[in-house]
C-alpha cells in the first residue's frame, strides 16, 4: 500500500484519486492527528456490499454450501 503524508496528498489529490481508481489499491494518508485511506468509489461500494451480505444471518454458510455443490445440479441453492 502506498503511504503519503497529508500535505503531499492535499497538493496532489487529483493524481492520487486517479491512481487509486486505476490501480485498485488503497492509499494510506498519514497526518499528525490521524490517518486515513483513499480508495475508489467502486472499491468502497464492493466493501459495503460484502459487509451487508455478511450481515444477513446464515448468508456465509449458504454461500459456502452453494460453492461446494457441483454446477451440474442446474439450480442455485443459496437461501436468503
């Protein structure tokens, strides 16, 4: 993960945003009071969707069970 200080990040925010979108890798921004991470909107949405799905009771088990079944059954068994 790339790490950059707040002053440099502020001066070059457009380039950093382009880099985060293109590389799909987070950028750590370090400041005197706190640190943060810059990621693309697409990556943020994917993280939010994953957290939502994992918050549904038994979703993780249902996905694991479905993955272990052969595709030849022709029917999805993921239970919502």
